[in-house]
C-alpha cells in the first residue's frame, strides 16, 4: 500500500505518555518506554514511507505492578476502605463525575481508535457512544438493584437485610478489538459495586486510554483504580502471583486466562469474569431467504474485518442451496470496499502486523487440503491487508476448521444432514452463539431447542452480536465464564451478603436505631431516586 493522504481533521500528533495512575497520583514513569505505531503507512516528513508513529507508552514491570496491586488492596482495606463502605448514592456521584469528564474526550479517543486499531469512523464513534451509554445504563441498573435491597425480610423468625457487596480487588484486562468498550464493560461495573481495580489497557488501542487518566484520577478516591502500561506477562503475571486478586476480569484468549489463573496461589479466592474466543457458526437451511442470509452473513463474518469474538467464523450451508449461496456471497464480498478508517469503508487495515500472513497461511493450508478460493479478490495481499477469502469446501483436516481466525477469511461447509453442524458444535471447544437461517417453524422449532443447549444465544435469521448491552452476553465451554450485560455484570462483580437477626423486640429496636441514625451505609432502606 502506498502512503495515504490524511485529511487534516484526522491527522494525529504523537503522544509521549509517561503518566500512570497509582494510589490516586498521576506519576511519571522514568523507565523504558515502548513506541506505538499504526500499521497505516504515511510519510515521516523526510520522504520515508512507513508505519505511522503514534507515540510511546511506559514499559512497566514487576515492581510497579506489585505497587499497584498493593494500592488497590490498601484502598479496599479488607472491605473497610472508603470506597467499598461508601453509600451507593455517593459511589454513583463519583461515577457520574467520571462519565461527564469522559464525554469531553470523544473526538480524541475516536481518532485514536481509527489509528491504533483501524476501526472505521462510524464504528469508532459507535464504540465510544455505546460505552457512554453503557456507563449511564449501569448507573441506572445499580439504582434498581439497590432499591430491591432497601428492605427487610422476615422468614422463620429471622429478619434479614440482603444486599450485594463487592468482591475485593479486580485485575482488569481488555481486548484490542474493543479497547474502550469491552474493557470499560468490565471496569465500570467492577468499580461501581465497590471493588477496587488495577487496569492494564490492551496491546493495541492503548494510547486512547491516556486522555482519560486525569478523569480517573479526579473522579475516584486514591487506589480505587490504578492504571498501568506494558506487556501482560510483565504486569499481570506478577500481580496474580501476589494472591491479592479476588476477581480476574479479562476479555481475551482462554490460554491467557488459564495461565493467569494458574499463577494465583489461592484459586478458590479467585472469581473469574471472562469473555473468551468463539467460533460462532451460521446454519443456512434449504428454505432460507438467501439474499437476506447473505446480507447478514456478510456483516456477521466481516464487520471490523472479522475481528470480533461474536463474528460468524464458519458457515454451514445446505447442499441444495450451497452453489447459489456461494455465488451470491462471493460476489458480494468482492464488492466490499477497502480503505482508511476515516474513509468509513467496510474493510480497513488489520492492526496486527502478523495477521495478513496468518490469513495467508490459513488459505494455503485450506488449499492444500482441498478447498478453493471462491471469490476473485480472495486472499489478495497488500501491506497490511489480506482481502477476505471465501473458502469452500472446508473440512476437519484444515486449520481453518479448528482455529478462531479472527480476521478476513470465511470457511463454508456444505451439509445435507443437520446432525453434521450439530455434532461439530457439540464437539467444539466453544459455545457462544449461532445464527440460524430458515423459515419453516416445524424445522426451526426442534433445532432451536437443541441449539439453545449448545450455545447461549440463537440468532434467528440474524447475525451474531453482543448487543443490545442489556441482553446477557456469555458462552459455554472455552467461550466465557460468567455473564455480562448491564444488569448481569453488576451481579458478576458482587456477591450476596446480608445482615440477619432473630426477630425479637430488642433486635428490632436496634435495627430501627441503625436506620434512624444512618450509622451504617449497608443497613439502609433509602430509596435511590
Ligand atoms: O469481540 C467481541 C465483542 O463482544 C463483540 O461485540 O457483537 O457488539 O461486535 P459486538
């Protein structure tokens, strides 16, 4: 790819970030730093064409990692800290303050999303806006949750005041494909429930967190949120080894989740909130509306170049319609436009430098094992892109059948017996979602019953997706641990805890006095407005 012309409004100046947030202070990092580049090539001013230099971030290690977990642990203070014992309404004020400050950085963050992870303009705006909405909705959901706990129950002579309390210290690690949204969908509910956290941004999409450092510092008490920069193995690994982590909140690969868990010396202390990889299939039945199925499969397989955990990563098409489907699908793929993120094309560069080669390797392996590239442009390579390749027929000998490609390559498998996709799904390591295309309710009904027990969301004549964020987002097997939605995330980052007392006049008197004096933030029947 030749160097690109960057319209003035989308140009960026390098950010040399040395700041990190530890124990309420924005500190300056004096050690080594890592340069951050965009794969988008531009000229450097001296006629040299190359990846665009975006700035640098601290390359931190064990010492500061341990300081950060100590700070989070101190702020939690075995449950006695200011944050975990604060009244819900006060905690919400801090969160509202944060979200108001965050809104001011929309343009900066969106621009960095485009440069760092090459997400197109409208999806970058969507990621930012969706995150703001998520925080606002989380605040409302917590009010609702709190209102439900603002009462006493009386069962079998025992009075109980049941609420949800924090779990402790959270280590929060997000993915590069949604470096803002998915990370904050962990961090925000974790914080709002009274936990304290250490947060390390993803490898790509890291500079875009830097405009928010001040907002975090100004909005939360010291140690409640600590933000570090560097490699996971240098930061997350030593943190896990301390044994101080109560919750590992990670969106990423199951192998990273397993190796981090293995480092924790007290596994029963460790709660897991994990969003992991998936290989979501689409099943296209003989009576599917093909034009519609193709449209949904295009967005399902190739939105953000297939770099979504919810992407459709394998298409099972009934033999009776597979030729027609392949023809229409391949033609539509070849019509997709590739360009720079700010040009708002559907296809954009791949932010990981090794990804185009990886896609090429998958193509070669599939070709050697009997598949063909069905679309004319399939696999054509440029500096940082491999044009989407439609591969058919795919079988179990191919890497493409087993690996989560997380990129622009689409395997198609023909079937004449529905047991084939059902068996593949049952034996797969993953179980997030499925897309089912068809019309006849007599066929769809029993299939839906079986599929709902293999995955956690059956999308009828629709591509797979996480949203709307109020719906449960989870998976079976290696696809997730715990459930995330605005409401479920609050539950995932908390535990039911309660005060109980024998029903006697003396105890009732004490409870009345506790309520009247407001000496406890836990025992309160205040209805949050
Ligand atoms: O990477 C996985 C994301 O949770 C997908 O979210 O379906 O909204 O793109 P999405």
